[in-house]
């Protein structure tokens, strides 16, 4: 599968026969641009590889929760993985059946547990003994019988960034294997909870299959132990999917991923749930930006663009790499000097790339930050009172704005000044 869903056509960066320069002229910058075909193609790759194994794909909407993206995937038959009542409301709003929604997350409130029970979701993935007690109590109070999963922490190093690894013993997610065994025993006392599922999730942006092989094998052994002790385990939630190629990394084939699933848990006869996010939407998105300043510093050269860390926080938060392409095709000339690509936010961390070799740029040139469809717009803020980037979805030669750019009046309208502060008084002499 291609590294991303954009290509040069007649010297212009294009997706689905739409030039990004045309979008920039009509919508302005910064703007996220997504390929609908790319999103659907990657979802279909998971569905076609894992469906024959009894797998059900529940897209992890935290990666990109734009309602248009969710509707696109819902129409294609995707389930959804949610981690808040807000995400649950979005999932239901696009018509996803509650039986196709799983509720994950380490800090569900009682209100969120109640909302999940009222909705009748496929599964609520419990992450602590305390949460299980709350679930049992609330289900009994409502008179609702529900299925639940225990998320186990297999203590497997996913070999990914420390801030997105989730399956090591020191991480906040899930419970140990021993605690899971005890909780299954305790669950026999619950009148309204059927504990019949195991969930696990070891991290995001995995580029090797070995951590999955190790974690899935541990989970399979646990299932066999629980069944031998008389417990029912009918469903496994195996967590997130594959990583993507931000910097030219080699990514395993989907068929090889499916083979690992088959080898480790294929003989258990369980319904399988998968929660890919990044790999479905990441390569399908790009952040379109304009050059606003060229600056010669004492130590290095800077290219200042109108996108900033409030639009795409991953480089500042994770030191993440994003390929940067010029929207008009060109090749670096001999002797071009590298530059830091930075935004206008008042933070040194507002840096997209350091000493990156790019073709010579000038004021007004357009650039695109690639592989930005995941954890981009969804993590945006209005820091420095900057309106976050607009979002555009492209499909078969047409495009639509799926999230308009806020203006400063909308940002100011979120705030409320208490009456006891008093209203603005014009300065003396002011007209």
C-alpha cells in the first residue's frame, strides 16, 4: 500500500484529481486535506484480512473524529472504538449500531459507564478492579445485564515512542495477568455483569510484528487458563493496528499481521475485535500551509509557515517526523541550504523540522506536511488565540469543507466575563 494518498500530477501535488493549490486558493491555509478513497481503502484492507478470522474492525476514532470521516467509515461497515461520552455521542450520531461500539479508556466516570450501559454497547473494556465494582453496581441499579471485558496489561515492550506505549507494567493501562485471574473469579458474584472477554492494547505506531506476537500469545495462554478454571471467554479485543511510514519505515504487510493473529489466537474460537486508527486515516491526510517569512538567523536559516503547533502538535509533543513536500513539484538545487521549518507560535517547540533539506522556498509558496490525517486536527487547539486549521475531504475530483475555519469572534465567544468584574469602559479621549 502506498506511503500516502497524494501524488504529483503535471507538477502539482494532487489527491483524487484535485490539486492542493486549488484547495488553498479557495479555502485558505492552514487546511487539512483528506482523501476519502485512501481512508476507505485502508479500512477495507483490515476488514478483508481479518474478517475471515472472525475479526471485527472498530476504528479508533481518537485518531480523527471528524463527523464526515466517521460517517464515511460507518457507511463502509466499520465499528467504532470510543474513549469518552463525547466520542460515544459522535459514534451514535453517525448511525453506528451500539453493538458495533467498544468503550475503552482508563478513567471512565460513573456517568460514562451509565451512558455505555444505556446505549447497549458491544463491550465496555474495564481497566481496574475499582472500575469493575462501579460497573457491577451501576448495572445492578439500572437492572441491566451487560457483557464486559477485562483489559490486561501483558508487560510487553511495543518498541514505540514512550508516550504511546500502553502495554508495559509501568503504564497506566489495564491490569496484570494475576489480577485478571482474580477478577474473573470475583465476577462469579456479579448478578448483572457477564465477564466474558479479554482485551489488550500494547501501543501505537508499531512497525514490527514481534510485540504483537508476544502479547497475543500471552493473552491466548490466559484464555486457556481461564477456560480450564471454568470461565467463559468468547471475545478477544486485540487493540490497535499497524503503524505507518512517517520517515520511510518498512511496515509489515496486512497479510503478515493476519498470519500472526491466526497463529496465536486462531484456535480459540473467539470473536475478535481490532481497534486500528492511525493506519486508516494517517496516510490519507496532509496539512496544507503557506510560507509567510524567510528568516536568516545567526546560527541557521528559518522558513516560517502559517501552520503552527496548535494545528499539528505531534512534532512538538513527540519530536515526530513528518515529510514536507512542496505543493508545486521541484527538486532541491545543488547548494541549497537546509532550514528549520517553524510556525508563528511563541514557543521554541513550535518547530516542524530541523535542518530539513527542501527546495528553495519563497513567500507565499505552499507546502504540505504529509501523513497528517491521524492525531492532527483532532489534537488542535486555539493557543495564541489562533483559529485551528480548516478540514477538507476530497472524493473523486470534488471536495467539501468538513470543518470550517473558526474566526476570532467564535474563539472569543467561548469565554464569559463575570458580572462582578464589570464591563469594558472606553479610555478617556477614545472616540
